[in-house]
C-alpha cells in the first residue's frame, strides 16, 4: 500500500485533536483512503511548550521549511488562528506544491480571494469544512449534497460561545456578565470575547456560507450585525412568556431574487428546531427548492468535533474528492456575485420592542401612535402593573406584525425621544419563515 | 463546454422529479459539473401513460437498448421500484459501461452484493444517496463527512409513512386504522402498506446504514423488527403522561464491541430531537467518537426531496466524486463483517409494559413478583381507578429500569399466563442513549 505524507501547522486545541486522530486511528483513515496516511511533520510556534500528544523529536519543529522543502508531504492542515502569519504560511504551503486544509474562518473571510486565486493558479486545492460550525459538515452538505438545489434560505446558530451564554442566562437566570464569566471559566469564551459576542464570528461564518450557497460576494464587515452584549435577562423572560426563546441567528435568504443577510439576536418560536439548541451547540437550517427544509445540529467547536471535520477534509483531499469540489465551486474567484443584496432597511420582519415608560396615563396611546404613523401594527402587548417600576419607569413589551427594518428603526428612534420614554428601547427581530 | 449525457429508467414520482431538475435547472447542474448535462433518454414501462414532464418523442421509449446501446450516455438513474426487472436492468446498465445511480433501497438490500461486485469487476460505480431518508444526505454524511470517526450509534426515524400515522394517532387521537386510511388518502401510504407499517422498509434502510457505518453485513430480514400495526392510541396517551412520545426507531449501536440492531416503536423522551419529528419527516442521530452527536432532520420521501438526492448523485458521478467514494467504501464486498452482532436477547433497555389486569386486590403484587424474579426493577407505575375498566379489565402501565430483552420477553410471557391478566401485554422499548 502506498504512503501519503501529511503535515500540521499549529498544535493548539484543534491541531492536537487532528494529530491524535492521525496517530491513534490510522486504521480507519487507511480504510477510507486506501493509503497509509503518515503524519510526517508538525510545525509549532513555541517548541518549549508542553504538548498533549507525543511526537518523535524529528517530527516536531518551529521551521516551516521542514514542511515546504519536503516534497513527500502532499497535504498540510493549517491550524493556527489569526490572520498573520497564517496568511503567509498558507501561501508558502500552496507555493510549495501542497494542498491545504484549514479551520481558520477569519483567514478565509479576510483573504479568501487571494488564497483561492493563488491555489487555482498553482493547481492546488483548499478545503475548509472545519471553518464553519465545527463538527457539523455544513460546507460539504451545501456545496455537494445539495448541489441540485437553489438554496433559498440559511438560518443558523453559528457561534457556540454566545449560545452558551444565552442558554445560561435563560436557564439559570444569570446576567450577561455572570454568564460570560462562567463561559470564560469553562473555556467556552476567550479572554477577549469581543468577536464572539458582538456577532463578528457568526458574520464571518455566515459570509462563507452565503458565498457557497448563493454565490454572494460579501465581506463579513458588510453584514449588518447585532451582538448579544446588550441582551438583558428580562428580555429572555418576556420572550418566554410570549412563547419564544432568544438565539443569536445568522440569516441569509433570498427575497424576490435579492439577498437578505444579517446576524442578530432573534426571538425563535419555542418548538422550532433552532429554539431547542442549547449550550455550545450549533445548528443550521437550510432550505432548497427541491429538498425542502433540512436541519443540522451538532457541536460547533471543541477539539475533537473540529478535528473530525479537518481529518474528513484531509481524507477528501487525499482521495481526490476535495480537489474536484474546489475546482467546481470556483470560490472567491473574480467571478461576479450571483446575487444582489437587498437594501437592509427594506428587510421585512416582526419585531419585539421593550420600552421603559413612565407610569402615566396615555403613554401606550402615544407609543402606538408613533408606530401607527410608521405603519407598524401591533400583534401583542405585555404591560404589568407598576410593581415592576424601576426609577419610575415600567417595562412595556410590544410584538409587532411585519414591518420593514427601516420603519422599525425610525419608529424606535422617534419613541426614544418621547418625554414619557427612557431612551435605549430594546428592539429584537422575530425569526420568520 | 463538453457534454455529458445521462438517462433515466422509470418515470414515476421520483423519475419525474429528476427529469424536471435536469430539464428545468440545467444551469445549476452545469455550474456544479463544468459540463452540459443532457438528459438523453428516458425508458419507461408503459409508453401510453400520461406524463407530467414533456420530452421530445425520440427521447422516450420502452426499450432499454436505447440506453445501453448508446455509448454517449455515461450515467443512468435507475428509478423503478421492486426487485425485478430492476435487478436485470441494473446489471445491463453496468455491463453496457455506464455508472449507476439508484433510489431503490429494496434492490440494494436484496442484491447489493451481486450489483456492487459486478460494478467493481466492470470498473463502474453505484451511488444511492436517495435510497435512505430521501432528501437527508445521510449516506454522504456517514460515508464521507464523518470518515474520521468510529461511529458508535445510529438512531433514526426512517419511515415517513409510519411516522405520519403515529403523528396523526397522537395529535388527532385517531385509531391506527383511521390514521392509516388518512395516510393512504393523502398518498403517504401505498395501497398495500405492509412494508412500511411492519418495520420492513425501515429495516432495509437500517441494514444499508449499518453496512456503511459499521461494516456490518446483515440481511434486513435478520434485523429484529416490530411494526406499528399493533400500536394503540392508549399507549400514545400513557407515553405522553410519562413524558414521552412513541416513534418507530431504527437503531444500530455498538455495545462492548458488538452490534445491537433492531427496528421497533420506542418511547422517546419529549425534548429529545427525535421526539419532535412530526408527520412524514425523517431524522437520524449519528454518534461518532470524534464528532459527538449529530442530528439530521428533513423530508424522507416525496418527489423533489428524493430527486434532490438523485441529482446530487448524478453530479457526484459526473464530477468523479462518487466513483472515488464507491471504490473507497468497498460496500457489499465479500470482505468479512467488521463487527459481530450481539445476542438480541441480551440487549439491554428500559421497557414500557401495559397490562390488562382484573380489578382484584393483589394483582400488582403478583405482576411485580414475576418481574422481580426476572430481575426487572420498576421505575414507575400508572394505574387509574377502575372507571377505565373494559370487560372487567383495567390498564396497568409499568416502566422498568434497564433489563435485557430476553428477561423482559420471558417475564411478559409468564405474566400473560396469570389468571388475573388478559394475554396480549404491550411491551415497547424506551429509547436510551
């Protein structure tokens, strides 16, 4: 049986998982590839650091040349995070004639065009199943299994950290700060959790999915996004009373031929599969014109689930499936976007609005008047007696019927300036479809 | 751009859907394959029958030679049901040098070895995503996306007809016969629904999945199976009271290195994803040692969902991915089973037991005595007052702790012979894991 030699750059959480699968489970990888797949070399930044995986000394170094100069290595898993030196390393790997597998979504979201163009020029492939939703094979499902479909909608819980935080806030009645601290203590959130909680991480993943599913060429920073950092446990409780849970949803869907795309906390009707996604799990709903609605649920992060996706990519690259997909998809090419984005202010949806209002007669009428002038009609209202009052203000919750993002935003801006309302009204989308 | 010519045998529900995708959406198939994919010929049994898809007369015939003698056709979708002439047609297609795509699970379950051996001898491939769970791409997910994993468990709702019937029985308090009649009226059940309701259809699909996931070589008729035809709406109601729904579950899982495999109605705890699968939907939970637990949910049958899977297979065959997978999997070869089956009587599980007992003192003690002698301990009991009595018998429901299948069966057999019990005790498994 012939040998195939592979290498890893980066031996952090995911890199260690990949090394373990390659070292401890060579039998199953051989069965899938028909070859002896040998982990030939691992490059790390800090040789002194203690590792959880045992490698003979000659297989571990801090010099990328040990990979790029070894013509026997045909595929490399790039498992370091961040943009640099990851970008430079990726280019050097491709230029040394090797195929690339990576889990680095930020790298793809930022430098996809450069890397994919270079790989195409060089006749190499890039596989990146692990970059989105960890163990859920959503990239392969969309790009291969659903290839007969026009995808019409993607809705996903793509960030496990924020889902964990929201779950804790809901189930344990914790504040955002308490839940974040717990997530950090348990390793679900990083020391600087900004990208996770402000929706940036979900937006990067959504940009990749929308690129594959819709041919949309959108930089993740162009995706309107609202994070969970301003979420209050009060809102989780009101949502619950109304029959909803709140989830950070990345959504991309076609509406009259144009693409609606955003990341935001959404009220999701209890009973819908996305409402039941707990803790650090991820989930994605995909709608296609032939297949109907498919739902995927699994671990979106963590050592072994992510390593599962990386090793599947290695196997697909070694067997030749990944290069076929890579060529067919023509991702991040200079080909034009296959879809235009709709004007975000025109995006329709239902809204949850929580006002802090003075406990005076006529307040509700005044607010309803503003909503009415913006042609926003009201589906339901919760206002409890003034025992909830805080600094003289009581919460008033309104669920609207469908209204445009722009109208809802303008109405809330106007209401926030009423004398009887404290500024800072909470406005959340209600997941439709 | 080069042409690739494909053909279809069988223009029933699925064949019509596949023809529509090929004719109406050639653009997306071209984008995925880089080729003009042309539906060159369709063979049907009855030329006189009216068709829902318009084909020029020279592209439609009842003569398979129009496909097998045309060297330009490289892939054929075999979309007729049943075993013969499907088997003969499949062999003729392979022998004429064409790759095969099929949705015919019965054909694979019965003649997999012969067909796959012949395809290997001839250097051809067979793809069959549509044979299991319709639109859910479970075959590709297990055989490709999860290839880095040792799968430890598969649990699925694999038969949409029986799930529809159970859903109607539960939601509308219908009897089995009423729900079956409605399923037939709506086209969810065939005139002869035997294979769907007695668990055979689910067992055929489970045999295919277990073959791929575990390397198990089990003929579907060897899989212990209990259908839904003896299910009573009383049991759905008791299950509900206990916090469960009843679902027809196909299960294959490793237990101490041996394979537990069966199809049966199971009590599934409400809140678990499988408990929420309604109507004609299918769903599969897969557990792998790296990926953890993945859950897939989608339409398990119907024209377009199944056609979505068939066309994905056509695309995979044309691009070369399917042949790679076909060679790697080495399915239905004469290779030995990679796993032994465990003795079904030793399979552990919790049980729901519904007895019809005489309304006498001491009955519960007598039944508990028998269970105790078989070392079956009791988790909970429901016995209502005698207003429920029917012909002098009242229902008694017992949920057990874990016990072996053999012990539970023997205990029930013994209890059924007690004078105070009417024979015909209902025994259902409770889904573990």
